């Protein structure tokens, strides 16, 4: 019981840490990702950009931590879905890491631009556009596309097992579907990711993570549901050996 309570608190803290570092990272990236003068502004705000990259790396660690910490609990209900959840969370983390690399590469390009004196602006802008595009795609595929898939998986198990009040996983599954739809709409150019519609479609999944985090920190997982899951798994193991 104590280990499950501890795991719940860790998951809750990691969800909050992931959300906070994601927002801070995006804000700190502003000089190098936004504005027409990003090639000069990037090098001028190098430490800020690097700090933003560190924030996103903390996000990566936190995201992986939520999945691996929940895995021993979720697997008691369905090991396959629990494993898929871990795999897709790892994929999300990998995609975000590629985005971090693209931003740091853009910072290197900005420094080269500043050091060149009289650079060939067209060639630098072409490289910069490519690196910014890589970040934009990873920002879509990681925090939207992959997030929708893995949120649906853990929310489904939480709903079926009643490990937390059912309104939380219902919000999670709704948010997962909406953020996945948002990713598809952005991919096909119907809406912009950083837009009013993008924010509206992303709000439920963000709310789910924060509500779930607060619940796990304050209340933990439903102990009777955990006991029921453990007993069911034990009985299935005994039946398999008969």
C-alpha cells in the first residue's frame, strides 16, 4: 500500500513538472522561434534558448517517468495496453528530443550568422527555415499526436479499474480524442496549432493531467481497486497453472 501511495505521488508530481517545463520551454524559445530577426536574436539570447532546451529535456524525463512509474500498476489490469502506453510515451519523448536538437542547431546557425560579418543571408535563412520546420513538426507530433494516443491508453485502464474517480479518465479520454483530432487538423492545414481552436482542443487533455496529478498527490490510487486487481491477477495466474 505504501509503495502504491508513493508511486501515485511521484506520478502526480511528474505530470505537473512536465506541464510547467513545457510552458516555460516554449516561452524561453521565443527569441529564436518567433520573429523575422531570429537569426540575430537567437545568438543574442543564447543562454535563454539553452535554458529553454534544458526545460524541455526535463519535460522528456518527466514524461518517461510518468509512464514507467504507472506501468507496474496499469499492467495488473492489462499488460499489453500498459506496455503500449510506455512505448508511445517513449516515442513522444523521442520526438520532443528531436525538436530540442533542432532548436539547438538553430542556435548554432544563429551564432554562425552573427560571426560571419557579411553572410549570405539567403542560405542562412533557408537552413533556418528547415530547422524551424523540424521543430514545428515535432511540436505537433509529440505533444499532440503521440500524447493523444498514450493518454487514451492510461485513461482507458483508469476508467475500467476505477483507480481514480471515473470523471477523471472520462475527461482524459475526451481530451485524448480532441488533441488527436487537433493534430490531424493541423497536419492537413485546417487550423493552426497555436490558435484559438488549437487551444480549445488542447484544453481538456491539459485539464485532465492537472486534475489527475492533484488527485494522485492528495488521494492516491483507490486501494480497494488495487486490491481487486491484484487478486484477479493472482487468480488468473493460479488458473493458468492448473
